[in-house]
């Protein structure tokens, strides 16, 4: 489970046992039909790799995000949705800084996809470019997307396993 749900960031960045128990807890909450929000921080500046800081789950994405403590700056990065047009159960990802050209990498979205089946997403805070993959750790290119709200193409619907989001120069 650690390499799955909590592995939406670089696998090497998440090794502590609290993250493993968090993965089990989030999976249980999502199986119960709840939406979850996860807060990340970058492992080092200029790198897309991140580590889990905390998470919360509730009946809606807004309630889950509001449950995250405000003791550090939270920046919305992406919300993944169960259905097209940003509807259904959701999984939000928050960071400690907005997107830049290095962006953020979600290297293993397997458990999220297995729980809700990613059909659409929206991004925030300068994350206006995305690369979507069918395999964990950025394998099996699905496509390049621009903008902030996207439906996943038919060929990749419910098959998103990893993703990179970044700020593209305009």
C-alpha cells in the first residue's frame, strides 16, 4: 500500500512507518466513499519529488481540505475526480509552494486510480501543464494537457497511474 496511495510522490521519499499507516487509513476512507486531501512538501527545492505531511478525509473535497491544519502554507496543486467534468469522489493534493518549471511529480497514483478511477482533474496555482501516464513512475505516456480543467481521454480514462504538473511558460 505504501508504494501505491502514499507513493504518489517519489517512492524513496516516503519510507517512514507513519506514512504506511496513513496509506491504509486513506484507502479505508476512500473505500467508504469519502473524498480525501493530502498535503505534500518538496524534498528539496527545484525537484518535483515530495513527501506526505498530513491528510484528511470527509464527505466533500472542500471539507477535507478545510480539515488540514493551517500551520503551514497550503497551496492547491491538483484534484483528481471519479467522473468526467470534475464530479464524483475526489482526491486533492496540496503542496507547500505553487508550480514552477520543475513542477510536482505524482509517481504512483495506482491506489487512487483503483479507488476512484481517475476520469478528470483540475489543477491550480500555475500548474497549467500536465503530462499523464498509464504506468507508475512515468511510463506509458498517455498525453500532454494544457489548462487547468481536463477530462481524461477515452484511451486513458480510469488508467492514470502517474502524472507530472508544472508551470509552462506562456
